């Protein structure tokens, strides 16, 4: 069973089916700000591509990382759910062929990183790590519309995730001061 924060945060259910986390994935934004489940970041703090470290992988294994936002256009009515791109509402990032125990800089970026810019409400941004069956076996999504993590994993024979983590963000001007 996946960890409790993923269930409470709706990652399990809205984005993923239940899975057993078998690897550790650490996500760091600039200034070594580490992502922890349900922590909130200002969009300006996540403007640059993060460093994602994989731990517990086999050296000869390859992995795919997906970053998605299941709360489009707003968390209370996410009817667009995981669209790859709705101007200024949603972002996604996909990196494939990441060698085990290495970070994403050694992978193949098939969908480039975009700055999270939530328009309404507090949005969840989810990082999901899948183990690939073989290198260069993952294809880019056929369309930026109606992206679905589960369907993408099925289409690319990725199976269940091996790790997942998420953070929350909202518009900078609407965000609470800390």
C-alpha cells in the first residue's frame, strides 16, 4: 500500500491506483528546497526545473518521471484534470530513460518543464516514477489534450509506479505570507 499522505492528498485515487512504494525519490528545487508531501511552495520557488534523485534503483534499470497537475482548472472542479497544457493553468514534465541511481539530468526529456502557474485555488503537483521494461521504450503522449497518467503508463507498458510525491502551489498574489 502506498504511503498515507498520498491517499489523504488524493494522489491515490485521482491520479494513481494504489501501489507499493519500492524506491525513494527526492525532489529538490533551487536553494536545495526539498519537496515533501503536501508542503506548499510559491510558484516563484518552483520556476526552474528541479533536481530529482532516485535511490534504491538498479544500475541497469531505466525509469520514467512524470510531473502532472490533476487540479485543472481549479481543485473544486478539475474537469480538465491532467491536460498537458491549458495556457497558464497547467504544466507537465516527462523524462524517460533515467538510469537507476542517477538523477533526471541523465534522462531523455520528452515533454519540457513548465513553471507551475495555478490560476484558481491551491493546486497539487505530483511527481510519479515508473520503472521501464527497457531503454527507449517510452513514447511521448500523442496529444496534449486529455493526458492521463494511468493511460500513459498503460500505453507504455510501465505498470504501477515505484515512487510518488507531491506539493501544493497557488497563485503568488493569493498565497498566504509565511
